[in-house]
């Protein structure tokens, strides 16, 4: 048995691995789906996502293997991350001098075949590998190698997405702490609008960076994964076992959910970047435009959507149509079983002085838009939580979604210097109450 070489930039590699805060985290379905797909494509009983620190190889996902880590001295992956080969492969470890006496070969899990692709960041430093293992000799086809390479890129994208999400959360915590200090020190000298502007500018910078990752680094490999899933479904589906078919279908559903999440994140980050000036338009006309877009969904769910009263509103039409779209689709999604969804829109012009509890500008008039539905509703104690990004009150099994739709609604209202509140109770639908300043 030959011990693996130490990576020439081992210190930097370990520091990079530590920055992801991933070691010893709980299993996650998105990673498990990728190892399942790798095993199905390569027709191997074992597939792993490994991360190597200075003492062990730890498995973020281990398909077909019970253990969660092994000593680094025995790790095939330790050889893979220092190899110049795009895919480090040994077809029969029993005849390979590097691994003949390796306890992972002579004992459980009795490795014979191994193929691993290093998981490298943008600077080329390896964190670990995506590998497939068998207890008999084999060779990968060119198609299997290409598929394994695409899946390894997706593993890196998941790691980067997780890292950026953690950085975003840390930035928000710092921002919250900074805001409290700022309010204490300059409240007497700075008006409330200036403070909100500072907060939004900092948040936009974080979200634009996050949105760039979503739009450029995740969508392309995700499209490739869905393409390969489609190819397997078209050509190999009948050759799979019942369990294999079920797993492929679950992987396809997970890929679809990831696509929806990416699209919603892009929409959330783009709400303030749309170049669209304020215009005074008819609320009814905007509702009819959105109604036309949703015509198929409204017809499918036999939904009644009507404007009870029109009023003028001063908005960025593209953004406000997105707001209406999100509220209408939410009303359809969270409708009661066997009860036709009903959505009512009511507009009116009110004075800021009439609603002192909302801190509206007393010298301005506002368009007040009430949007009500007859859906399942929610406990009023969650009034603020429903507008937070990634916050959901129901599981995927109950109602599918990403927890971003109402966060986008709140963000659009905020960019219009407006206010939004909601009243609801379990089983009795919800009423969204929106106030938007009306141009003089």
C-alpha cells in the first residue's frame, strides 16, 4: 500500500475547506440525490461525496455505505485530489500496488473498482471528491464519465450556494447589529428615510452577488442534469428496477424544485434593479393583465378573480404586476380542497392621516389595495414571518414552494415607499392590505 502525497497547497486547501463550515453537518437531500444519480448512471452499488481534512475523509453523502468517515491514510480520495488525471480511476485495486494491502480493499467495503473526480473551487483547490465504487472490476463509458463530471460540478455549485447563503446570513446579522448602533447614535440627526436607504443599499449589494451565482453558476449545470435525467427516462427507464425508477423520479422532482428556487431567488434580487419609472395607472388594468397571464391556472383551478372597485395607483407597472402575480398564485396554491378559489381585489384612495398606526406620510394620499381570498389561511401570530425570505408555514408534502413569493411582495411594497399588512386565521383565508403613495 502506498500513502497518498500531501497536496502542494495543503495549508490553503484546509483553510478553504474550513470556510465552507460543512464538515460534520447533517445529511441533506440535494447531496443525497446526486450520489444516488451517480450510482444509477455508473451502475455501481456505492457513491460518495467526500471532503478531506488533515486526519480523515468525511462523507457529506454516502449512498450504499453505512459509515460516515474513514482515516485519511486509507483514503482513495486522498490520491485523487493530488492526481493530474481528470477522473482518478483504478479498475482493480487488488492488482494495484498502491492499494493491494489497503484495509478498505482487504476488508469492508471490499473496494475493487474506484473512480473519483476532485471537487475543486474556482481557484483549482480540491475539497474532496465525487466518487463511485464497486466490489468488482469495471470500466466507465465515455457517457458515464461525462455525466459524473457534470454531477461533480453540481456538487461544487451546491457547496458554493450554501457558503454564500451562510455569508449572506452573517452579513444580515452584522447589518442588524450595525443598524441598532446607528439608530442610537444618529436618530436625532438623521431622518428615518435615510436610515432605511442605508440598510437597503447594503442588502442589495449582498443580494446582487448572490443573484449572480444563481443566474450564472447554477442554471447551466442544472439544465445539463435535467437533460441527462430526460435522456435516461427516454432510453433507459424501462431497464431500471422499480426502486431505480422511483429514485429517478424523485431526483427529477428535486431538480425541478431547485430550478424554481433559483428563479425565485433571481426574482427577489431583481426587484430593485428593474429600470421602470413610476406611472399612475388603473389598478383594474394591471389586474386584468395578470389575469390574462394566469388564464390557464385560473381555468384549471376554477378560480374566480374579480375587481370589486378600481382606483388609480402610482407604481412601477412591471414590479406591481409581479406583486399581484405572487398574491394570486399564492391564493390558488393555498386554496381549500374541493372549494373553488375566490380572489377579490378592492381599491380606494385614502389619506395618510387616517392610519396613524402605519406611520404613513400625513401630507400624502395613498392607494389602498385589499386583496382577499377564501383559502386555508394561517395563524395571525405568523403575520410578520410570512414576509421573511425562506420562511414557510407548510412542508413540501403539504404545499410546494420556496418561501420567497411573499418576501418579493414585501420587497416591492418597500421599494414603492408603501406599507403592507395581512389579516388571517386558520381556515378563513387571508386579506392583504397594501398602501402605496399616490402621485400628486
